[in-house]
C-alpha cells in the first residue's frame, strides 16, 4: 500500500504544479528569462522529457518523505501536513534560494519556485498520511 500512497502523493503534487505554473506562467517566464516567440509562448516549445523528469523527481521526494515519516512516526494528517510544510519551507525552499542567489537569478523566481516546492511537499505530507 505504501507505493500507492507514494504514487498518489506524486500525482497530487504534480497536478498542483500544473495549476501553480499555469496561474504564474507570465511572472515565472519573465523572472526565469525564458525567450518567447511572437505568441508569447516559450521558443522551441516544451520538451516532454522535462515533464517525465519532473514526475520522476517528485516520485523520489515522495518516496523519501514516506521513509522519513515511517522512521519519525508521522502517522496523522495533521503531522503529515506540518512535516510536509517543514520539509518544503525549511529544507527545499532554502536550497532553491541559495542556488538562485549564487546564480544571480531574480528573487521573484525564488519565491515562485520555492512557493511551489513548499505547497507540493505539504500536499505530499497530507496524502502520505491519509491512508
């Protein structure tokens, strides 16, 4: 059953990312410096391999979160929410911030991407403790 929880948590986080980045597409592309065509879409389109890689990496995160939750006795939705929020906000978001700061990326990009990482981990934490 654990693998199903991990897959479901990944699907939920991936779906949240689709909504997050659809809503924030304009500010994200501007902050990321994505070159665009005449219609305002990214030049060259989107390589589907990026979406596959995104899903696989989120699967890795969800799997590790499940492992950490099992070791830490995180077994209720409330604990899952707090643990997921903590992982996103205090582990992943700071790492994104330090990478982007060293790469001299705009702080707005940090907020968008770190905000999504925090949301995704929180949702994963909830899903991983639902079943």
